């Protein structure tokens, strides 16, 4: 019987990729389910996420004693339905992550493009800001900004938006510098192509793949950052639910009512897992060099 090493290269790659395809499909299904749950939260949530009932406080999930009818995942310390709050928390966390990642993409991508196309003081200033942000852990910067300016959603979105702009800027600048030396860029300049035309038609289409990968990485990182800040009480404020704030509020009840924390924590893990796997899949599909292997 032939061993795996004796198989032709193409068949070996196909066999090795079979398991990866299963994981990617599972991540895609999971991402769709999570997105649908977030979008349809007002329709599928069984209770008002802010509704309190002290009579039904700290009731366990379905299948345990003292289960309260309708509260499938139990209730929290104020009698609020954990499932409903988790769905609305997922909705808010995903919205904040998407908006924050898009802001970072626009700001970092634009500054990286400017740094790659313009030499001199513009490039030095932008890359100096990049080095400054990399030198300091951003969680400390975020905590300082929120402590000084307050924990409103506007300030939180601003903080999440600047969380990873420097990574976009570094990637775009490096790719623009690399592509600028290619013959097809020189050919585009020959007939009089301007900087904006070359950037739009030749540079940006060729840096989509690394930007998509960085966007997915930033998305999952922002989910974790928002959850961390909300856990510390500096992010989304009660009674508005987010996944991180639910974990933060429920940590004192872990010994007696762990279900308060388990549901939002599981959603954070599943969301970041799905985004990371889909990011790798999109990179493979968008990168022509990887697709041809």
C-alpha cells in the first residue's frame, strides 16, 4: 500500500486540504448563524433583555432544578433572561467590532497609502505615529482615553477605531513600496497616469488580500478588546448588554451561577474562532499566488 508521501504532490495537497475545508465550512456556517442571531435578536429573543424579575433571579438553565419556564439559559442576579441578553450583547459587540475595524481600515489604509506614495516629512510623520502606537500596549491607551473622556458609545467607537490602524498603515506602505517598483506601474506612468489613477486602478486592487486578512484579524482583536474594556467597566455600561459586560457582571456569581458567564464567554470564543478561520479562507481565495498552488 502506498504511503501518503508516495502520493503525487497534487493529491497530497488535496488530501491535506480536506480537513481544512471541513473546518472552513464549519466556520462559515458558524459565522452565518452568529450574524443571523445578532441581526434577528429582537425577533428571536424570548424576553426583554433589560426586564428584571427578582422572583426569578439566579434561576439555572433548562434541565436543572429550580428552572424557570422560558429561561432556557437561566437568569442573572436581577432575574434578567441570559439568552436574551446574550443575543443583544452579541448584536452590540459585533456592531462595535465591525464599525471599529472599518474605521481602522479607512484611517490606516489612507495613511499607509500616503506614506507609500509620498516621501519626506509626510512619511516620517506617519511612520513615527505608527512606531509610537506600537511601542505602548493599546489596552493602556484605551483605558486612559475612556477614563478621561468617559465611557459613552461614541468614545468607545473612537477607541476601537484607532485600535489597529497602525497595522493597516504598515501593510499598505510596504505593499505600495513593493508594487511601485514593478514594471506594470512604470507602464501605467508612461502615458501620463497620475498618482490617484495609479493608486485606484493598480495599487489598491493588488493589496486587497493582505488588507482582508488584517481586517479579519482586527475584527477578532477588537471583539476581545471591547470585551476586555467592558469586563473592566470601561466599555459598554449597564444596563446595556454586551458580551464583555455580561462576563464582567457575572464574575462574582461564578461559584453559584456560572451560567451567567458561560453563555457570553462561549459566544466570544465562537465569534473570534469563526472570524479567524474565515479570514484565512478569504486570503487563500483572494491571493492569486496561493490559489494557483
